C-alpha cells in the first residue's frame, strides 16, 4: 500500500494559491455545503499521517478539544491556519503537527498532496500525506487536542465502512461522509479527504 500511495502522489505539488479549493468530496457532489462557504477563504493545511506499523499502515488522527471555537470535539488531522512565517502549506502542517501532538518532522517522510478541500467554516485546507516512522512519542497540547489515536488504513479504505450522514446548521441541512470506528465518528472534512484519497488510489 505504501508503494501505491507513493506512486499516486509522486508528481503532486502544493496549490499555487492555498486560499482556493474545490468543494470537498461529499454526498451529492458537495452541493449542500455551498451555502455555508464564503467567498473569502482562510488558507490552512493538515498532515495526513500514515504510521508504518508492522501489521500495515495506520492513520494517526486527533480528537479536537471541546474548548475550541471551530470544529470543537471533532476528529481531525493535525494542522491549522497557514501563517505568514510558514513556508507554505507544508511548513504550516509540520509546525502545527509538532505544536499539537509533539510529532517532529524527523519522523515524517512527505509523499505528496491531495486536492485542496473547503470546509463549511470558510477554510481552504491543503492535505499533505506523510509516512511516519514508528518510535515517536506524542505530547499533546491539551488546549487544542484532547486525544490522539490510530485507525487501520484498511478500515478507512473499505467502502462498507463509509456512511452518508446529514446535519442541520444555520437553518440548512448539509450532507457529509462519516466512518464509525469503535466509539468515534470520523466525519466532515476529515472523512471527505479520506474519500478523496481512496478515489485516487482506485484510479
């Protein structure tokens, strides 16, 4: 699987303008999300970390703190807003990953980039795929992250584990993908990025 991911992402590049992106890969083509998306988007980046375990790749995810203003309590990839001092999306994703969970760049090998996704809260998010060498120790910034956990990649690529969900927000109903793994729900932009990855691998 690592070879396939590496081959599929080999020629990908960061977006020319990280503030621009398409509607994420959602049920109904993302039409339900469009009313929530403002014209002016904030550039952000996340690391999609694949831990290279002996039994196969697993995806490292975080549970966001309930104290946060946006996406509180949701499952997400480590990452955040691209700041002026960052060296583009990659610099932001690596910085935020180290700040949020203590995973340092020397454990990470970058494979490539997925298509920029848009969230209903007005962020254009660049997902960056990286392989993580085992042996790391996580130190969580509990202001931002309440937990970190791994999910087998095979579980997330199995179409039988993918469900369509919907929620009402600001008087409108929008649809999204979700995975139920043990006692956690992976949904929204995080799930749509995983669906985008699966689509790329299936090509």
